[in-house]
């Protein structure tokens, strides 16, 4: 099995005026290609921080991050951007869709930054929207969609560029259990059918149990 | 890279989501651009080739002359006398044509024999070369000839407005008798009108200066100015050298020394006048245009500073969107480009509005605005006409574009760059 994500000696220290928070403390972690991993732990234990560091949205205070064999600390803003574009797809708890763009334009965003021609963009976006069951909603704006639909748009956006890794931070946290189940179904299909590596933060034991591995955190430390 | 359609849509979205801010921004840009464009229009009209002064790049002017008695008994200063015109300006090898104009171009009275009505006309008493130096387009008839001037014939060329006023149309005017300053004169030509803004060439009636009684009664100085059309391939310096040689020869036989302040001046020097040439007529260093550019820049930078406040507000509202785009592969430089171009669309809207505002401003102030920097204000009471070439010129459009670009960069580059350095995660969390 190929290691696709490897963290060594990761520390993340947040300094504010009053206090210092060690959000991550000496985290060593490796995730294989094709794995579906759940990250669990109490609120504030550093799960989101971990995911942001894996996703190259944030830099650790110390330690090395290697994604798909490339070390992140040495990369310039431009190559980080290209790397996020090609290798990573994010699904956020709050969806983070752009409200001023309609569904299909939101989904096309990752393709914009790799100069895919307009027609091809539309095709690819349509394909993933069909997959998440939203082909009939492409001209809607996020404010006109339900939470579950928004999250499906967000998943479509995360996978439209064919990234190897999908990072999902509580993707069902804002959804009721029925919609949550729909989202989980899509994620499992992406893992088993498309062999994508998925790292998902969740508070839901039942969801976690269905994944390949559970990583538990407590107070910034990996406990399992 | 984001598509043009999306950029435009995104700019429009900004107008929708923050109409007050965008309206303020666009009006701010419009006002800033208006001031710059009013200045630009004034100097465009003064400097660019504008009918009938199409040859401004080849034109040169000789006006002030100082005459000093060689025995020190006196000094006088005005324009050239008729003798000086003959001695200095004949057979110039570096000029294609030399327009000689008498300064007596106060409104002349015109009457049609048998009618009681008294008309006024801004009148230029000049020579045939005037119509070579200035590209007056003849709608009917012909200019006066060297023969007319030699014989001192009372013939007149009218501009079309005056011809229409007197006789209804251009064709009907040709061959008609009029009385100019109570002297019987025959109309031989009608030209398409110039604008009173270009005072050097403007006239409603043009007559040979030899039609003025006593036109050659001479002193050491006189009433004549000259406008030269420099021969292609020759320079202003060739012309200067030639004229000063003529002056040296001419002065050697008389008891007066003439001094012409390093004239002839180019059109540029003539326009900028005392801002450009010192008392002795030496061009101050060619920084004048530079000064105007700096003034224009300040006129733009001061509002740009104020406008950047609005920009910061707008970008902060969009920090979530920016963070999302970054998460999915937008680089800082790519986003910077997007923000700048989007903002440029708004700036351009404001700049175009500013251009139209400046047209309105220039139109309503046209009677004084073009003489505001002139050392003497001409007494013409005819309202200066604005022609399309004065307002709709590629030069002016280019200046509007440049002004918009400067405003855009000055108001939004720093705020945009600063916002783009904001950490992604923090922006995402703030959006929550
Ligand atoms: N920008 C920041 N500045 C200061 N402290 C921060 C910052 N971001 C996170 N923290 C702190 O780091 C710790 C870990 O935060 P993190 O968001 O990773 O928790 P989490 O495990 O995702 O919690 P939750 O389950 O509630 O989402 C918390 O104590 C939090 O207060
Ligand atoms: Mg979290």
C-alpha cells in the first residue's frame, strides 16, 4: 500500500494575546492511498486544525507534511495553489459555497484554475452533479437549496477536478440524519468505486464505524 | 483563470450586493476623472490638430518685437511693421507659407448695400498664405490671391455662419457686394467655420490686410504677427537661424536694433506661453508637460486614497469567497488579477461617466474655460463652438483609460494584496 499522506512530528501552536493553545502536539500519522479514515474526538481537540494542515490550507508550527510524496513546507504560494487544485478536494461543515454563483458555476471553480475550456468544464460539472443527484438544479443559487443539497453541491465541487484526496470536515454536521445518510452514501461510493482517499472528521460513531480506520484525538494528541 | 463573463458578472454582483458602496465608488471615480478630463480637453483643443489648425506640429509663431534705437534714445515693443514683414519674411527657405495677420481683428461692421442692418464680424486682415498655413476648407469660391493683396483689392472670404446670416447660404454669397467698415467689398469665398477657441485662426470674415487704409504706414514696430508653416524636413531652428540672419542684415542699414525673444515659437511653446518660455523667450526646460502630468496624477491620487476605503470594505465582504477560491486552487496572483480586473470594470464605468460629465462641464463653461490660462483674453463675443474632433478624440479616450487604470491601481492594489495575504483558514472561519 502506498502512503499518500504522511505527517511527522506535527505541532501547531496558536498564540493569542492572552493564551497559547497547542492545538496539535507531536502528531505522527500516515494514511494510505484508497483509505477512508475517520477523525474523532471532543470539540476543540484539534481535528479541524489537523485537516487544514493536511489540506495545505494552514502550515504547522513545526513538523513535516508530505502529500503524495511532496513536502509542503518548501512550496511557494503558487505551487501550493496548484497542488490544492490537482490533488485535494474539500467538503466543509458549512458547505462554503459562493452565494453569488449558481450551482454549476460553484462546481466549476476548481476547473477554472486549471484552464479547462468552458465547454469541457460544463460537461465535467454536469457529470458530477448528476452523480450527486442535482442535475436538475444547476441554475439555482445556494440560498435556494436545502442544506443537504448544498452539501451535495459542495461534494460535486470537491470531486469535479478528480483529486486523489477528499478532506471532509464534519460533512454531515449541519444535516439531519436522513440527509447525512445520503451524503455518507456518496462518500462511500467515491471511496469504493473511485478509490479516492478520504479523511473525514465526524462526531458520529455510527458513521465512523463504517470507515476503514478511526483516528482519535484528545487535547491535540492522537490517542488511537 | 477566471473567465471574462464571470468577471463581468462578478462586478455586477458587487453592484447588487453593495449598491451604495459601488455607487459611491463610481461617483468618486467619475468626479476625479471629470477634473482630469476637463484639463485634458482644454489642452487637447489647444495642442492637437484641430480644424483648421491641422498643421500645428509644423506651425511657428512670431509676435512680440522689441526695437531699440542704436543711440539709446528710445525703445518700443509691439509686433512687426510692414517693412519688417517685407525685410524679414520674404524668401524664407525653411517655411512653406507665412501667414501675416494684422492685429486689427476687432469686430468689423458689415452691411449689405441697400439694407439698414449692421452686422458684426470677427475679421482677420491677412494674406493669401493664411489659407495655406490654416487648412480652411472652401465651401464656395476661392481665397484671395497674391494679386489681390498686391492691388489692395477689397475682397472678402466669409465663414459659412456669417455667409448664412448675410445671404442665406454659401453659394449665394459669392460675388455679392458688402460694406466692411463702410468700404465696398466683394465676397469671393466661403469657408467652413473654425472655432473661436483657436483664436489665431478664427475669423468670420477674412480680408487682405492691404485693404486697411495706411496698412504700410510704418514705425520701428507695427501691427503684424506671422504664423509660419515649416517646410517638411526643416526644423524650427532652421527657421530661427534664417530669420535672425534676415534681421541682422535688415538692422545693419538702419538706426534700430530689433530683438525677437528667441522667436518663432513652436505651437507648443506658444500655447504654454510664459509657463514655458522665460522673458527672453528661451524655452524653460521641457518639464512643463511633466508638471501637468504630475498635477493630473495628484488629481487622481487624492481621490484614490479616499476610494480605497470603499474598496477595503468591498473586499472584506468577499474574504470568504476569496478563501474558498484559494482552497480550490486559486493563487494569490491569480486572485489579485481577478480583483483588479473586476474593480477596473467599475472604475471604467465611473471613468466613462466622468468623461461625459467633463463634456457637460466644458460645454457650459466653453466661453471662458479655454482662455483661462491665456495671458490675454480675446474680446470675441462669439460663443466658441465645440466640434466633434475636440471631444471625441482617440487621445482623450486613451487618457480616460489611463486615468481609470491609475485610479484602479492606486485605490485597489494595496487593499487587494493585503486582503489576499489573510490566512485562508481564518477567512473561512470568519465567514461562518
Ligand atoms: N485561529 C486560532 N487562534 C487561536 N486558537 C485557535 C485558532 N483556531 C483554533 N484554535 C484553537 O485550537 C484548538 C483546536 O481547534 P479545532 O478547530 O481544530 O478544534 P476541533 O477539534 O475541530 O473542534 P470542533 O469539533 O468543535 O470543530 C481549539 O482549542 C481552538 O480554540
Ligand atoms: Mg472542527
